[in-house]
């Protein structure tokens, strides 16, 4: 297995969250929920797990009488996502490589 492959981050909901956060600054919780197509509770659980791992920061703000939650990818989360995405790209590239180009240990499998 590629050492850059992040099993924690590879969980589909978490991977979707960090992929949405990667090009953005602070993202509204409701936007994340609607874009991913999940429930508040399911998203909250995954965001909490990502925050506990240091991959995201969460900010709560009082706006117009309601409380809003915003999520941002941390520098550590951004690096982890970039490493994981690169690992996935290498896996896909290997799947498309002709057998002659594969490493000898990969041919034996």
C-alpha cells in the first residue's frame, strides 16, 4: 500500500468533505450538507472526526439571530488531502499502465 494513502481520510464522507473544502476558505455547514447530500447529524459526526484529527477547523458564529457553523481545511488537513490525492492518482495510473511497465514485484501478484 502506498504510504501516502490515508485510510482515515479515505472514508467517502470525509473525502468528500475535504475535497469540497480544498479550494475554499471557510465553508458554511449547510452548503457542505447540501452538496454532499447528507443529514446534519451524519455531517456533524464526520466534521467532528476530522476536527479531532486536526484536519479541519470549525467556527460558530451568531448571525441575524441564528447560529451558523463554518468549516475550514487546516494546513495539516490540506497536506494530508494532497498526499492522499497523489496516492490515489498513482493507484489509478498503475491500473492503466501496461504490464511491461510495472515493477517486478507487482507483476508477480
